């Protein structure tokens, strides 16, 4: 089996919002699992100046075929004007784990 698995990431400046975005994606079968990293400090350009914010990084583990639906779902619910959205390919892992990701992200 050679499933195509990705990790998609976004951030939130509110811990409860991060949990809502995590739980909702799993409940909707758009992600097999989600990790929320402890608060991080982000520096970024916004409207012509450098901003700093405390954020929570949300990492979704999903199958490549569910990625477009996850992205659309997230952008409908994310409060940011321009939410971070990056994807990272998973290039290895145990066959059992990768199969689990595919099984858990099958459409309902």
C-alpha cells in the first residue's frame, strides 16, 4: 500500500477556536487526527508592519484525496482574513498508521 498522506497546518490566536477547528475536522472525517501545539510566538508582516502574536499551531493528518474538502471546510470556519494554510507530504511511516489515516478519512 502506498497511500498519499499529508499534514496540513494552520494557526489560531485563540486556544478554544483551535480546539473547535481540530475537533470539527475529525468529527467530519476530514482528518484522521489533529495535533495542537502549545502557544508559539509568531512574527509576520500584516498591513505594512511587522506584527507579533501568540498562536496555536494546528496540524491535521489526512489523506491527499480529502485535502481539498478539508481546506474548503477550514476556510469557511477560520476567523482570519488570510489563514495560514500549508501542506507537507508524508514520505514514510508505518503501513498500519498510514492505512489508519486513509480508513479514518473516508467520506461518510
